């Protein structure tokens, strides 16, 4: 990821306000992850004359969910047929492969296996397969335990699904290429980092987006704030009952001498009672193999360390009734996840279910990421992408995995919505 992040940097000093004392942008996009830049690119591609501004609060693009996910191009296997997740994942997957080929972004369509390790998992394995067929996941097939081992020789699966269209990718590399393309399509468009949005002030025909460094005038706004999407919605006057609650995922890396034990991607059959995919193995696009992540409540939305804490984030999460209802429903799973987060031995035991030859000393602590889980007041996870609009704003309120895979497809959908809603030309 460090290599990708060094491709280019966008900063406030890059701003060229079209030779005018006061620039009014046609559309301002808040958020510099793959969804924000996907929207900017698709909107600019469809409307070359638009002056678009992208504001990212960090000093680099893709610093949070885009740059800290597992780096997988998902196939569309798990999502409810007809849902925005299913439709956009399949469409986005096809598009992102073409994008990488066209623009030289690193990727590998290496395929993955989803494996059952116990007889009781077989009915759900069948359900996942049927779901994948319904979603148009090309080339998937049920395979025996012996066929699993033809693909992953050391895997302990008794049966599985072969998913040839799954891949691995450099997502930050995609984001920086998108930013470059936006500016190439319209030199007066801007992608600025280090610009945290702290206010939205509406005038009669123009809105001012306020950051600590200044005010940006714009006609329309599209919010793609990820971990802060609920706060940005409330800042913009949107009455949303959903709240983002962060769940940290920790990874271990395989030592170089153990990397050969995993060829590509190995996933377990997800537990249908738990809202995450489970610990899995992923070969990374720039080398190495990761295993993880777990899923534990984090006391800081951008808290990547096990003991990170932020008072506001914690207060908001723990005074929200939906959080406690989620805890009550999944407390056994949550307790197990916390134990594994602080016990390498328990984590090791979990991954040995998939690859028994992985030794305790093969594992070294790796990176971590935080998932933005949108919860309703009833404690239920909002399971699909959620996009709403109000006045001159569009808000992407919920874009969990597979949003990175679906980023270009989401961008197309939001661009179409913006054209219809805002009357763009």
C-alpha cells in the first residue's frame, strides 16, 4: 500500500481557481475514497464541462476503508439477489477489471475457494452457491474436498465452491488514477487533501462548504464520507436514524517462509448468524499473504490500534440503543472475537480450521482496518447500500463491503441520480 500511496499527492497548494477571484464549483464531493473518486470520475466523464471539487480530510487519498480493506475484488457471491450490493458488485467487478487493464493498475484475477470444513456447513455452502448463480457470478462451481486440494493443496475443506472471477487489486492505485483522470478530463476540477468539512452553509443559490482552511462555494454536494457518513448527514440537516458503529478488523501476516502454504484466497463458509465473512487467507497484490480479519467493536472510528480510544466516538456508539441491541443479539460471537483479538493462540486455532499446517510461529502481527457498520435503532445492520438526497445534496449513507469492488458502478448510479436530481448538463 505504501507504494500505491506515493503515486501522487493532492494538496491545498495545488488549487487553481480558474483565474477567478471567487470560484463556484458545480459539484463538490466530500470524501476521497474509492466511492468519492468513483462518483467524481463518472460524473466528470459524463459531463466534461462540469467543475468538480473533491475534498478529503486526510493528507492523502484512500487512507481509511479503501486503503485498509483486504484488497479483494469480490465476485458477488454473498449478496441478496436484486439488492444494490449484488447488482453493483457484479457490474463494478467487471468494470474495475477493464479499468485496471486500460490504465495499468495492479490486479490479478486469481480466483478463490470457499470451503466447508464440517458437514453442518454444507447446506449453507449450497445456499451461497445458488445465491452466486442468481447474481450472475460467472464460472462458479461446486467442488469436492479433493478438488479443493488441487487448488489449495494444504486446505482442509471437505467441499467447496470455486470462484474464478475473484481477484486481488491495488485499491489505492485505482483511487489515485481516478483523481488523475478527473483532472485530465477537466483541468479546472480539483482534488484537494487536508480539507475536513466542518460546516455546510446554504445560500439562495450557492452553498458554502466550510473547512478549517477556508470556504468553498458550490451549487451541489455529494457526500461519500464512509466512517463519518452519519455525522456529515446530520451536519447537512439530514434526519437519519441510522448510526455508524465502527468494528476493527486485525490481520496477521504469514512469515515469508510460510507464504507457500496458501496459493491465493481461501474463505470459510460464513456463519449465517454473524454479520461478517469470517477469518480468511488473502494473497496480497504487492506480495505476502494475510489472514484475518476478526471483528471487534472499536472505541474510535479510526482506531487501528487495539487500545485506541476517542471519547466522542465511544459516547455516540454506547448511547445509541441500536448498539446495545446488536451486542445483546451477538454477545457470544462478540466475546469470541474479542478473545481472539488479544490472543494470538486463539486466532491461530481458528485459522488452522482452514489450513492445519499453519504453525503458531508462522504468524506475525499485521495491519488493521475499521468497518463502518450502519445500524438502525433496532440493532439491525443496514445490509444494503443506502443513498439518499435532500435539497441540493446526495448522501451515500451506507457503503460497506463490497463498496470497493462496486466503486465504479456506484459512481455511475450516483452520477445518474445527480444528473436527474440537479439537472446537470
